[in-house]
């Protein structure tokens, strides 16, 4: 099984949040766990079989916020 080096960056600042090896790059629109936070995948750049840069933003808490207001 081939592992791809993936670099996760914050889309607004391009700050590198994490570097790790995975079997495949995450899909655009999916949610990934980085450290203790959850992030939405916005887009991938230079995603080739040997490396990938993935831009993310903090996951939207829209649903949990709506549930809290309803309670």
C-alpha cells in the first residue's frame, strides 16, 4: 500500500496545521480530524501520486448551533 504525504494548510493564512501520510487524499467537501479540531476540506493543490497540499477551514458548527437554540 502506497502512502501519500499530505500537508494540511489553513486556507485563510496558509499556516501548516499538520503533515502526515495517508493512503489517499481526502475528498473536497469532506471533514477531517486535525489534532483536536475538525476541518472542512475546501480544495486540494498539486495533488499528485507523490504529494498533496490540502486547504481546510474549521468545520462549520451550524447544525450543533441550531440544535442548541432549539433546546
